[in-house]
């Protein structure tokens, strides 16, 4: 017999999905959200010409101008609220508000445009917010070895780095679980170090 979950024991957590323009943040939130995701997609206009480089994503006709929002129940005791950031730097003034209260972040990476994520990684490192790097495998292709990507990004060995497919619910769910496990591990380590 299915018993309703004891809501007094349910934990909720906020996760931020960040990355450069056109890397798949909106797609990731949409692929895994159990509710219809809230998106703030706007049609790209001539004002973005010369500002947003869509050469590698030529079919991209919309862009996130504020945030994406979704929710997933990982377990009967854990609900994750997902907040996708806008990718263009001109919208970064909202990032500080979006990360407020977050337990961690996923930095979504397109290896064809690796330079787009340097400032994203710096943002989370500067704020000491735990993050992992998820390499979005466009068309299922793993173009580079994870260690080569880690070296190129100069990411610490303790930061998780993995492949994901932003279109695939199971893949993105595993990425979220990996981030939660990483955050819990970091918190346990800090607690042990204090005691």
C-alpha cells in the first residue's frame, strides 16, 4: 500500500544550471523536470547580431533572458528545484539572485566553445559554491577525454567532471544525483574537520 510521504521529512534543495550561450541549459531543465518548466525564452532579434555567436548552434532562434525553472523529486525525501541561468554575459546581473540559497551548481559545457565556461567556473569558485562540470554530448558524441577537458579548464581534481546528455532525462537525473552526492560529501568533510 502506498503511503503518502511524511512532508515534515522532505528536504528540498536549490540547484543552479549554468553555462555559456546555447550550451543546453533550458534543454537540461526541460528534460528532467516533472512539472512543465517555466522558461523565459525570447526570440532572438537583430539586436543580438554580433553579440551572440550562434555559428555552432545555427538553428537556435530563442534565448533565455531571465531564468528557467523546473522541479524533480529524486527520492520521496528529496525534491530539487532547478534554476537555469541565462548564458549571455549581458544578463549576468541576475546570477547573484539566482544562486542565493543554492546548494550547488552544474556548469554545462560545450567542448566546441570551451572558453565560454571559464568565467562561469570563476563565478562559482569566487562564491565558494560547490559545482560540477557536465560535458554536454551533442549528438551523443564524446569529442574529448575528460582528463583533457579538466586540464584545459584547470579545474581542481576534486571537482566532479562527467559526460551528460541534456536531452536525456536519465542522464540529467544522474548528473543531478552526482552533484547532490558531491555537496553532501563536502559537507561531511567540513563537519569532520571541525569536530
